[in-house]
C-alpha cells in the first residue's frame, strides 16, 4: 500500500493512495482506524491488515491536500552524509566539506534534522530563511522504522522497516560549512520536504532495486540506483541502533547521489521560482517550488 496523510477541510487523517493517484479516505470506511500515521505505524500488521480490508470500499476524497506522511516525527530525522560514492567525491571536491579529510567515509556519517524542518509535497522551500543564498537540494530515499529495537543486527534490520518514502535534504551550504557540523545548515524550518506517500515494506522486496532521480526546472540533475549506497540500509539500521533505540515512526534519510548544486562549477544554488522534483519509482514524486 501507499499510505498518505491528507486534509480536505477537516483535520489531518490517513488515506490510501490508489494506483491512479486518488486519495481514499480510510477513516470514512472504518471510523475505528487510527487517524495519524504514527498510530498506524505503531499498530503494526494488525492495522495494515485493516487498511487493506477497507481499501476497496474507501471513498475517494475530492480536493485532498497531501501533507508529509509523518507531519511531525516524534524524534529528529536521522540523516546520512556522503553515502553515494560519486557524491562523496563531488562533495570532497566542492570546497564545502569541512568535516573530514577522507573522500569515502570509513563509517556512516550520521546527523539529524529536527521535526520542524519537515514540510509537505508542494510546500515552498523557504530559501529566504538562508541569508547566505546557498540553498541546495538533495534527493533521498528515506526508511520508516516500524518495529522498535536497539542493537539490531544487520541480518534482521529489514524486518524492522515499516516502509519507504522520499525526502529532500535541503541544505544551506555556507552555513553547513561554517559550523563544521551540519545541524544548523540542514535543520532550517521547512528544509525537509517529505512524501508524497509511505510505501509499505511488503511492496518493496529489494530496496536496492529502486532508482532515485532529481530534476531542477525540468533538468535531470541526479540519477542513481539505491544499490550505489556506500553503506546500505541494513548497515545504517545496525549502526544507528547500536547507540540509539529506533522506534516506530523514526525516519532515516539514506543519503543523496551525485548531481547536487555544489557539484557544478560554479555551484548552482536554488533561487526563488525554481522547482525541485524527486522521483522514486513505486513511491511517487515529491515536488516543491522554491520561495
């Protein structure tokens, strides 16, 4: 299933995204279902089975506006830097990497974005909040944790995954470089568009078979298979859970491939009026204008 959070004049609630892109109102078909994505994720297979059961009879929502699938994560979003080989090289050569001397990291580079950074498909990326005028895009596949765990072994990692979505790890590059660590440059309000849907893990038998593409104003900038990750999804889950308990609804953004703005000479930063479109086949398209 592809699950969404939407509103249509009433409060946000859970929908099922049909194959044709229509939003189906799950709660209208079964008012006893959870209405938030975090409750759905915490409910596990039992709730997913109920959602599958109502999908055929849930009514289409007219005028539904999609929100981020998890509009307000319970914790910071876990993010991974320099996790595609070619992007690690372009970042090292860009002059903006002030964090390490090695090109390819020896271990996953993990940082975070606060929940206040999350925004919806179609929301404007608030580039005006970056006084340095160095806003950049980073299309990424994100993993949604379903089963709580600490010290999760790599072999069991995918059993803890609820599903997958798309994020744009928007970054103020000058701020990122200035502070050496990345929270301030990447955690600006609205700098984490997410969506459009969460595809449940049962429909993604092999996440490495997915392909991520990013366009800016119709120009293809990023195009890479998830198989090109330096540290794959099981390794990321094992690494993070070795130190921090992963809980239902936690989000892990797995990294971005080559083709970001700082990879060009000179850098091609986002400006007002630009449109960033990120697509992962099977999950959908996340598109946001720049304000």
